[in-house]
C-alpha cells in the first residue's frame, strides 16, 4: 500500500511541519494535549461550534488531505474511544432530563464513527466507509481492512483515506489513571524514559494517510503488519522472526527501529528484549513526543514516513544524521496487544 500524502495533529507541532524541521516541544503535564491548527478556513463556524474535539481534529486532518488529492474510494478509520467526551455528556443528559428532550448534537458526536460520517457528508463521498473500534489494535485493524480493499480491487487504480483518531477526555483519563496506567509524579517528556516508575502520560492526536495501489510518486509504502494478543515475553522473538520471514527479510535488512517505550518500568522490558535482537541500530522512541494512547502506532507510522524522506532526524536516540530505507515499528499496550508495522521507502 503506497503512501501518497499524510497529515498529523499531535502534541508536537506536526500540523505545520515545524516538528519535522527540528522543533521539539518540551511537555510537562499529566496530559499531552494536541496542538491544533486554525480551523477557520476549513470548517464553517456553525459546524465547528458543534464538533467534539475528536471530530474537530479528524476533520482538520481529513479536509486538507482531500483538498489536495482525488476523492478516495474508501474511508477507513481506527479509534479506541471515538468522541468519548460527548458520549458521556449524552449519557449524563439522559439522567439530567429524565429521558426527556435531549440535545441531539452530543448524541450525533458520541459515536466512534462520527468522524467517518462527517468526512463522507462534507465531501459528498458515498464510497466504502468503515470505523474500526478494536481498542489498542484499532489502527492495525484499519490497516488490514485497507489491505483487503486493495486486494479486492486490483483491476483499477484505487485510493483510501486511512487514519486514526483519539482524544483525551476527563472520563477515560480518570479511568485509566485509576487503573495505574499513568504516572502520579510530574516530569518532562525529555526525562520520561529514564523515570523508573509505573505508568506513562496520556496523549492524543489525529493521523491520516492517503493510500494508493499505484506506486507513482509515493512517499513510502506499508509493506507489512502483524498483530497478536496475550504473547508471553519468551514468545516475542518468535513473533518477530515469523513476521520477518513472511516479509522475506532478515534481521540485517531492518535499518531503523521505532519503539513504543513509554517510561512504564513494568512493560518497557519488552522493547529492551526486541532491541537486543537487533543490536545497535538507529532507534526512535516516539511516545516521549506524543504520549501514550491506544492508536499511537498511527503517529509512529507518520513519523516513519517522515524519517524515510530525510525529515525529523532530531528524534533519533543514537544516530542524528541518518536516512533509513526500511523501518520496523513495534508497539504494545499494557504488554497485552502487540503489533509490528513495516514501512519502506
């Protein structure tokens, strides 16, 4: 699947490409909130006022992409929670108004597929439209769906708008905090990976791609991906080697790693285990830039494409001047759901 165009709205200044040129935001907060662009030239004010944050960030990435590319033949998104803030507002209104006259806006914005529906409506796109709500494998499920779509349409050129969206809401943040997923002490993201404490910091963002089955003028390509649940640490090397064999690659063919180290002392050992298999090769720990959330592998894929094109080289841990050709992304959430994504130039 060839990547023709991409956009990310994240806690770094990716929306205007400042991050790609070397701008690094030092984040010192319990929640890494996305730095949003101005929407005034994209979304009418009457609609913007009614949009929840997830839909707003999603439209802020979708509309520019669709404005400079042909209308896609499919719209596929992945999200763990969708617009959860509006969902909770709607549920609270049911109690507050005793199941009487409820505000329709919060209901419309509350479903996980609200973004996909809004994009289709505003662009008058009646093509295949799907939102995958598979927790921390939602983006990987969207990737699989996109791959199957291209397999079914090999006779003609097709394109897909693929993306992932996640917002921080007070409700899901508090639930995850009570579940001991986030740190209770406050340090900067520059110190995150050396903190030696439980949990990470919550992030959010919207990452989107235009994919095509036509290799002309591509930025990079999704070569392969693999997901699994409930692996043991001893099974990780087999999971990795099985994936590389499926892609007809060897350890030495990978020249860069993007790893989801989050600063959680309980689960970062999985990344150490994988690093030891590869030895010393250029490595990026992307969660210290944007925090931890369930579809953060979409941002990792965005960053991989930028690195393959010689941008954002300041993010490397051990090789500041390097343009890779083959990048392997490894991410897990709670050491339960695991994914590998291979992106090549």
